[in-house]
C-alpha cells in the first residue's frame, strides 16, 4: 500500500507563539497549532505574567527563549522530536 502524503523534509519550526497563565500556544510554519500546558515547565509555571510574556522565538523557529528566566524550550522537543 502506498500513500500520496509526503513526509516533510524537516521538522516544523515556530512562526509565532502566545502564552497565558495556563497554556503556551505555538503556531508552526506548516500551519499547525500546538497548545502545551504551562504546568509542564515548572520554571515557567512559577514565573510572573510579565516574565512569561517576555519571550522570543530564536534560531529560525527552533526554540522559544525567556530572557528574564534564562530558560527556554526546544520547538522540536515540544513535538517529541530530537533537536537537529
């Protein structure tokens, strides 16, 4: 059996992100959206709203970094993929 669906050449990268007190919302270049509980990341869950809002997408969409918290997440890691 064959499929006409072609696997992507590389993993998706983030084009935008938003955060509120409960969820991190990431939009990928391929149009998919992912919502992740902030509680998954203790350092982020314990941050103030101001600290949570102070982030940037880095490395061409490969990561999200919170400068005030000196920590971040790997976008491929959010999908359970290795960071390449």
